[in-house]
C-alpha cells in the first residue's frame, strides 16, 4: 500500500512539473520573455555581449580616426534613412535593439553561393549571411562579387552578428535589412490582425 501511495505522489510531482514547464514556456513565447531556466544564462550572455560591444565600439572609434569607417556617404545615409525607418515601439513586441548595440564591421566577400555569403573581416573573423537575410538581400537586387569590400552595420544577438545594413564599397550600392530597432524588414510591421 505504501508503495502505491509513494508511486502516486512521484507521478503527481512529475505531472505538476511538466505542466509548470509547459505553462512557463507558453508564457515566455506569448509575452516574448526568456523562460525561467534560461534567464541566468541570458544575464551572463548580456554582460559578455556588453563587454564585446564596448570593445568593438572602442575599436570603431579608433578605426574612424584612421578613416576606416563606412565612408563619407555613410553619414548621409544614416541621416537620410532614419526618416524611412519604422519607429513603431508600440506595434512591436519583439526584442528592441538599442542604438549602443549597433556596430560597424568591414570585410571582404570570400564565398558567395545561393545559400551562404561568407565575409572575412580584417582580424580573420568570419560573418555569415544566410537564410532569410540572404534571400531578402538578393530580392533587393543587391549586387556583389567575390573579393568585394563590404561594410556591415548590425548587432550581436545570441553570439551571431545580425546584419542591418550592408554597403558594397566597390560599387557604392547599399541596402537595409533591418530597421533601427533590429526588426527584419522582410517580416512586415508586426501587425497580423490587419
């Protein structure tokens, strides 16, 4: 009899834990929050990314003194495109990227395929553009060739560099992939019930 009661209690505890886990995950997805178990890892990653972003910001500042930023047209582009960017904070429930998180990188296009572009930075770091960002870039008729110097403006998310703007420094062609809050331009405005 005691075995049956013990077994029943263990099953009830397992069932309750499974239900709580499902509720936690559902709430996290619906409210766009991090599940409880991942919050500690996320906090550690955020502090690590902030350190990386600060380092890159310092390098960027030093690089702009050397004249190795996006070029003279980049300031005009930044000023001219800001009016075109969707700044609809209330419409978006997605993660918003702050202006301090954006970094500028520059490198050579090493590999170019229909499913992957590989850009190698001067320090040897490789940035991949693939999936939906690449197909959107191709839809926008962005033209590049292997060996072209590309300037990227974007941010790091979960250890991956997300390209928000790209400039082919050989041709001067440039294309936006994300708005100033980091939302992909291919995803629409976030309103699904229109």
